[in-house]
C-alpha cells in the first residue's frame, strides 16, 4: 500500500505547494482524499494514471478541499470505458458535483455514485469493497467537516504446511485455496476449513486522514493505532490563537493527538501559506518534541505502508 501526498498546503495553492490531498494506492485501485484547486496538476506530475481511481472522499465543502474534483472528472472522462466513480462526503457533495456538471456541461462517460453523511446511519462505516473499508466521523471546524479512517480487510492467517501434511492435503491448488482463506473438499470427500491449517486472521493496514479541525475525541478514534496518520498541522504553537479562531490545529496539537491515539507514524499536512519552505523544519521540530515519529509532509512524496507484523 502506498500513500501519495499530492499536496500539503492549506487555504490556497502556492508556487511549489499544492493543496492538501492524498491518494491511497492498493492493488491497482486508487482512493483519493480531498481534491482542491490544482489537484489534477499534482496528479499528472506524479504520473499516477486515472484508470484505477474509484473513490473520491471529501472532508468538507470549503474550496481548498473540493474545487479540483471537476477537473479530475474531466480527466477521467478522457479514458475509454472508464470505471464508475464513487464520491463521498458531507451533505451537499452530491449537489456540488451535479451542479458543476450541469453548468459546465462537460463530457461524462462513466456512472457516478454518491455517499453522503447522515447522522441517521447505523454505524460509522461509509464504504466497503473487496480491498478495504472507509470510516468517517465529524470533526470540529467552522463548518461541517469529516475525518476518515481506512482499514484494509483482514488477511488469512499464516499457512502451516505441517498441519496440511497431517490432513493429507496434496500439494497444488487445494493448498493455494486454503491459503486464501477458502474451504476445500479433498478427493476423499473430507471438507477442510482454512482455520484447520492456518493461524488466526491478520489485520490489514490502517490509515487516517484528518484535516480542518480543533482538538476533539474524534481524532483519537480515527487515528487509533493507525500505521500512518495524515493530520493537519496548520500553525506553529506561537500562532495558537489563529488556530483556535479558524478551527485548525497547531503542529503541537496534531503531534499530541497522534501520540495519544497510538499512531505509528504521523504526516502533518494542510500547512498555512504564511509559512515558506524555510519554515518547514521549524514546524517539524516543534511537532517532534511531542511525537518523535511525526514529519511535515512534502508535496508529491510517496509513503509506503508495510503490512503489520
């Protein structure tokens, strides 16, 4: 699993810094979190390709998090026979996308599916496919804003050849199916379940994407034990008053939240445009005083997430 940080900035795109946006790449699928103005430029610079883009998850309807979606949709429409696109986000995301399509009247040759937040939903799971689940929870910002958690589906347990030998399971496809977690029928007619020759299921990789919020317990739930957490660190601690007034985190608040949640690593993003490239080391040093495994995100950086032990 790779996480591609398309942009690390907040509020407005700047020369040399794109707006906060992150793509998860897993087994040929791409899941995009936020797409502000200029995201398609970062996307093309990374040469990711749009064939695998299946989900766009939006945190909230502020311009720096959603204005780039129409451009990406137009880019995807240049493909022959593209796959459907699921757009998920806060109430109003469906109207935003459809009105842009209606007014701009751009070519669209693939189905759109929408998932909007509802307080009436029975749980916090928003989306699931054959690879992963996406969860969401409201944060604390100046308008309704969602944080996201990604959980790769569990993997089958470790295969034990000795147990397979004891059950007279022949080498070949039957063992392969058992390793994939399936049950098999032996030539003798005996049915063998995967758990008879494998250890317990192993968890997949867990990620979090949390931007535009004040400190709130929701951050802990979204980042709990995450292998990698992308969290906004918009301000230095000496600018904490601006952070409170605008509904954002300082790098210190972000680092403390990641540490408290037990995240393994944190990448701080959504950096204020008031800080230039020369300030990024200061932001990182301030964060690492409170969480050693925190770094300030750099545009177009790829963060590989290994399978947990």
